[in-house]
C-alpha cells in the first residue's frame, strides 16, 4: 500500500498527517484513534502528534506489508513459545508488536541473515528518526533478544545488542489536595470507588480491573492483588474509609464476578472506560495537568514516603522486584526539601 505521512502544524496543533489510496480497513483503524480527524483542505486524515500515536500509526500502516511467510511463521512460533512459558498476554502483545516493526523494517532480508548491524540501522533509521523514546527502544531490544534466543542458526550475537542509555525521568506526583479533589469529583459511587481504590492501595490499572470481591478481606483489613506485574501476588492494607465506600458501592451495584463490572453483569470493566472516568474527574476539578491513572499510584508511594513509611515497606506494597525502582520516589518527596532554607530568604 502506498502512503505518505508528515508532521505539520494544523490550526495551531502539531498533527501527524497521512495520505493514502482508499483503504476501508485502515480508515476504520484511524477513526478509532482519539482526536483523529479528516481534513477537507488537506485531503487527508490527521491525528494528534504524540509518541503513542507515532508508534501505533507506524504499526498499522506497516501491518499490510508485514512480513514474509517466513516472518509470519516465526512470529507465530514466538507467540506460542511465550505462551507456553506463561508470559502475560500484555507482555506477549508488547513483544510481538515490537518484533513486527523490526521484521517489517528488514522484510527484504531472511531472518537467518539479520545481524547486529541491522539492529543498529533499525535504531537509527526507525527509532531515532521517528523520535521514539528510550523506553520504547528498550522494549524493542527486549523483544529482539528474546526472539533471537530461540531462532536457530542466527547471526545475531545477543549479548552484543546494546540498550539505550536510561533516561532519568522522575515520576509525576500530585499533591494531597489535588488527589482529594479528583477522588471527590464524581457523584457516581462506582467511579469514586475505582479511583479511590487505585490511590489508597497504589494499584496499577490492570490490577484494579482484575480484582474480585473475594479479594477484599475486610476481617484482615487487606486487599489481595493476585498475579500483578511479574505474576506476583501481594497484599495492601485496606483503609476503613475505603471499606465503607466499597460496602456502599456493593449494596448499589452488586457485582457478580469482578469487583468492578461493565454494563453487562459479569463483564469486566474496560480500561478505556476507566480512563474516561479519570478524564471526567479532571474536567470537573479544573486540573489541567496531563494526569494518568498511574499518577495516582506514584502519588500514593510518594505520600507514604513523606509520612515516614520505610522504603522497604513501600517496595513490598508496590510489588517492585528491585529496591532501586522504589528509590526513585525519594527524588520527588518534598519532605526533606521543605526543611531547606533558600539563601534567597537571607538577602
């Protein structure tokens, strides 16, 4: 399929513009992207210029030219290999999407002929050229390393594939006042309970959606998070305020399978709907920061640290395998900083 894309400033916004021959399937996919629009003057579709859209957009455009029959077969084998080792479906999807973009880029080569130099070329001509982040590049490296680990007669030297220099990005944290405003924004008790439980227990989005009512142990005062990231179970303390809120919610909605269900009984609440719940709360509070659900988890960890909770306990509560992951919250805690007097005050 012939297509062209470019980034322009359209009506004051940075947009990714794409033009291509009529393709009903591709148009349907683009329509599903939030903020996508058709421009009569440009005679093309355009979407917001975000890193997520750049990644998704490149993948769907390349999907029709992907891969050779050999590539399809190897991708299927790789998928089955990961499933047999019980990788999570989210991890499998991430690795397959990353691998697809790499194999499409080198679709003219046999997989057995791909070398380390081809990885370097891909990084320069695709990752850097499209201004993707170091974390996305790291995903690609993980997928390539794992894939070529099981490919026989490969020319790739896995241990020589380099990773991008890790970016030192601080987690985004809200003040307690901002968190309170967000959690109290909704009158709907289900929406309020979902956001409140994420913050009060430091949950990931998927962990909240996979909770069942039996995971709320009111007698022990804990929430059981089953098979979180890395397929690890853990527990988090359950506050009395949250327990009271959940009881009110249960009386009103009476979920059957999942703690939070969609419109149909027994149907798991969707990630997209949960994101919409947060978006509505931000609109009601007037908070203009680009807050995501994960900001609530970051805020939970930081507020715990600021209240004097030992870093080792926070590591357990968040389900981090390494203490180094948890230590990043020491860089955003303001407790110690507030005790430092600026020399400006003495002028």
